[in-house]
C-alpha cells in the first residue's frame, strides 16, 4: 500500500478515536459501522505488527482474524480462546488485543459499558465469555485492570475468572459488580485471593453474597486495604 494511503487510513483511525473519546453516553444511539480498513505489516502508533492488520472499533487486529476457524487442535489453549474472542465483534476484538501476546503496553480492559469499545449495546457477557477471557488472562503479563461489571458471568463465570487469578500475577484491580454472583461465586474468588496477593482492588458489589462467604473474602483479603474490597 502506498505511503499516502497508509497515512490517510491512519488519519481515519485518529478521527474515529477522537469521536469515541468525545463519547456518547449510555443509551446513545449506536454509530454506523466503520468501513473496514486494511493496512500492511508495519509500525503504527508505536506497535509493530508482523502481518497485515485491519481496523475494528478503532483498534488493530490481524487482517485474517475471523477468516479461519478457531484453533481446534488445542482446545482450551490461549490461542483458541483469543480466536473465539475475535469472532465476537468489537468487544471481543478489543479483549483479544489487550489479552493477546502482541500487547506490551495497554494495561486496561473495560468490558462493562456500552461505549469506548465496551460490550455491545444492551449485551451482557456470560459464562462462556468469562471462560475465554479467563483462559487468556491466566497467561497475560501486561493487564493491570479488568472491568467486567454489569454483566452476567454468574457463579460459573466466577469459577473461570478465579482460576485465572490463581495464575495471574500482574492484575491489580478487577471489577465484578452486578454479575449475578452468589455464595458459590464468592467462594471461588475467596479461594483465589488466598493465593493471589497482587490484587489490591476488588469490587463485587451488587451480587447476592451471603454473610459466610463475605467473611471468607475478608479473611482472604488479609492485611490489604479493606476499603478496596467491596462486597455489598
């Protein structure tokens, strides 16, 4: 692609990002989908891509993402989960970008809202999404903040996330508020907190957590700042 066309495409991305940052709030009418732009391998905004990339929701993803079937040879692998995420649209592409091996400087993933690359308008992420997010999170060494608030991962999704938290040693903040968690989900998170001392902020408000699992969460939190553990 000629340099002039690359520059024009990048200007288009910058304009799209500016529009997102100006942001329409929750409830605003969704914008029309962007025309797909494909760029050759190269360095854009400080990141080097070894293959051609396309622009989805203002971010760069492999140009062939979604054109080949998910990795089937290694079910349960990080690669398979990233492939699944990329097939889910804008929010999944953003999650795969943040959690994938090419990300070396983007520390936050917001999947709680209906704008700025969050989940699709009116959509809720459930246990299946949590499973694939957790698979990639367990191996991620860049993300420091994950917001999954106002979704529906439930106790099953909490079990997936908890397993990832037992492995991850980079994340310092996670939001799981209003996710349909009950006592079982809280118990899973408490077990993760017993072995993960990296987390310094956990929000689990708006879930149906009883007194006993709430106490287990506080005990697992140990000497960390109690104001940063929000249960109810």
